[in-house]
C-alpha cells in the first residue's frame, strides 16, 4: 500500500520518481480501509528536505499511510517558503483544538542543541505536545533533539555538550534482538551521526522503564524504548540522504567554520569522492518495524487511542 500525500507536495514527485508507492487523496478516498494516521511535527529549518526523508521511509511499507504535517504554532521558519507552510502545514493549536488523534507521531530534531531546553522559544508549547501525545497518539517517535527533549521531559535525563561534534558514520550494535523494532537488524551496522550533544548510558539506566535497543561504542546510546509513554527515541539519523552529511560539511566549510571531515563517510576520506549510503536498509527496517508495530497494536477506532489498557479492554468488551 502507498503513502497518501497531496499531489502538489514536493515529496510526491520526488518519491514517485524513486519508485516509492504514493497515492493522491482522491485515489485514497476510494479504498475501503482505514489508513494509519501519522503526524510529522517538523522542527527542522529545511522543511521540504525533512518531510521527504521521513515520507520515504514510512511510505515503504505494505500499509496505507496518511501523513499530516504539523508545525509549532508561533515559531516561524525562514528557510521554507511561506506558501509551502500555508499549503501543507497546520499549527499544533489547530490540531489540538480539533481533538483529532494519531496512530503515530514523529517529532524531528532541531538545530538548537546548545540551548538549554527551557531557553527554547517554543519549549512551553512543546511540553504541551509531549503531554498531548499521552492521550492523542498511540506511538511517538522522537528523533535526535526531539528525542532528547522528550526523554528529558518524561524522565529527567539530561543532554551533555560534547567537546567535538559527533559527525560521520559510526558502527552501532543491536542490544535486544527480541525487540519488534529491531526485526531484521544485523548485529553490527552503520548509522549517520551529527550532533553536539550526547546522552549517557548510566543516566538512562538510572531512569526506570527505559531500555536501550541500539548503541555505539563511540557515540553512546542511539535507540531507546519507553513503553510507559508509548514512545521510542533515536538520537542519530537513519533518515539521512546519502549526501546530507556532505551538505552539512560543505555548508560549514563555506562559512569558514573549523569543522572536521565526517568520519568514515567519504571513500578514502576524500571529500572529492561521492559518499556511499551504507545505512539505507536499516533505516527502512527501523521505520518499517515501527509502522508494523503501530498497525498490530493501535485500535481500529481512533477515538480509543490514548486510553489505558484497562479502559481499552472495557470498551472492547462492551
């Protein structure tokens, strides 16, 4: 089954050319099934790039996905055309007021790692979103800074500033082969990393209810499960395109910043060569497993999302 996207969204044409199954809203209306409703709270400056990356991954499963693009209500972006934001994004306050529910929600990263969480201009609204997920979202996926912010809010786990940016492609290990999120994962694999902060395993271990699923000896914990809040957090970037790290390196170099070459990324560490994508298969596995787990556990009746397991059983047994 395809992902349902507006036919004039840039990602529609990009993914169609790549062979990803996409379908217009008119086509989807004629299918007699309930699509999974997935929201994308996009905190990244380059909205179109980010929405395309995530649409590519969640649209590669056999299920029909309805993707809703959400933005912070007051925060304005300067990197994406106002017409695009007006046409395809809704402010969270509008989503909140309608009372609608989602099978899944992705909360992206944001380039504000150096700020304390409470110094972020939209922090109060983001905290409201975190709490809203507990009653209106079946499963939430926090990515990079978004995951760090969410695990900090619910568990008090802090991020720590690194002396040098963790930047490049690093080897990671699967730590729980029984996890449904790691079905098909190799024991050892590559994941792109691009961040100035880290979470420390001992602090995660001290927080009840958290399980580390993927970690790196060099860059620390990567994927955390938080079943008590129906959430998973990933601090690295499975969703990155082949040239995303190159774009970051070229941008910082052009701005005269003292930036190190991304590690283990360019063939022979030569930035003149084209980097190879060595993480694409595991990116599809991770997001495909997340979508599959949502499909297996979410209620068919959207109004039941957010109920406790006890209340849900009572409703289903009526």
